[in-house]
C-alpha cells in the first residue's frame, strides 16, 4: 500500500502511513501564474493499492484532489481509497431555497468517478455518503477525543446543543463521565440564557465537544455562561477546527481555558490525531469487512 499526501493534509498523511507501516509520497503541488492548480506525483508507476489523503476545502484543495485521482489512476494504482479528513461543501446537503444547487451531492458525484472507496471523518450528515456508488465509511472521532482527555481531570462532558448530544454521550461514556447538552432560553428580545439542560456545573471541570468550530462565537458565549454558573474550568474540543475570522485569537482572549481540535485540518491547536482510527478503517476495507 502507498499513501499519497495532498498539500492540505500532508501531516495526517504522514501519520497514517506510519500507522499502516507503508510508503508515503508527497504530491508536488504548485499554482500556475494564473492561479490554476498544478500537481504531480513523481514516480514512474503505482502498482499497488493507493490511499490519497486530501481535504476538499477550500476550493483549490478540491481541485487538487480531483487532479490527484486522475494522476494516480493513470499511474496504474490497483485500487484508490480517498481519505477526506474535512469534506468541503458537506453542509449544503439539500436545497434550502429555489435555485440553489445540492452541493454535497455534486461533490460526491465528481469524487466518485476515480475511486474504489471513500473514508470521511465526522461528516456533517453521514447520509451524504449515500451519493457515492463505491463503498464508503464515516469514521467517528469521539472515542479519540475521549481517550485524549481521559487523564486531564474532566468531570463532565457537554454538547453545545441537543443536536450534538449524541457526540457528548459517546465521549462521556468512553470516559466514564456524565454528559449533558446546553440549552438556550430566550428571556427577552435581547437576552438569552445558556445553561446545561439537567446538570449542575458548579465547581466542575467541563469539556464541551462539537463536530466543527468555525467562528467560535457560540462556544465562547456558552463558556462564559458556564463560568457564571460556577464551572471551575472549561475545555473545548472539536473534530474540525475551521477557525475563520481570527477565531483562535478570539479564543485566546475568552473565558475558554483550552481549545483543541483533531488533525483533520492543520492549525496550532490540532493535537488530537485521527490517524489510528482511519488506519483501522483502511485495514478493514482492504480485508473486505466493509
């Protein structure tokens, strides 16, 4: 087996190759003067099962993935497994207003053309993968996050809303800790109260878990409310740290005691590795278990 690392996911690709005990090749990707993507895999042949590791976010990384697929196919790969740590456009999974595209479906359609299987991590909606005709699997990061925080003095696990309560439950169960979700109650036109649905946080070290953090506004507001309710410490962990609009700088000046993400996207806080669980998914796929 050979792992090909795209420019968006080279660090994870290296860890994945180490976990699989196989060769890694870094694609050489640059841009033409007009901004178009150029990529090349500097080998004569790929007579092996190949794993391409590359985010499809932002747009130029999606184009790079499509070009890498074509290059790998032309080099004679026996099979092509796509590992997409962060799947761009996955949140537009249906038409909300007339005239909109079904973006997630379109991306799946094009990525599906040159591959044999697809692995994603904590996709916005797992049902998006049903648009692929090839075998597919969404790997869950919750157990990895739980393992990371097991020895870090956490007392309880919270999700930022009821929609993510399942993730908090998995992390909490893996850590042997209670879990809850935050709920918002509008007190007036300008005032909103945020608190755990059922549990008391007074004197507790709390871990908030989510699938993705973009601007961080919701998490910062939730942390402030938890501190006001008596929480002694609030740590935050997510799978995908998108961190737009200087979000990490905002966290640095906020009540959040620590912020960490998985290494699906590279940042200064992406210290929780998903390489091990992705490697296991690949081994199972090659063995025909899914």
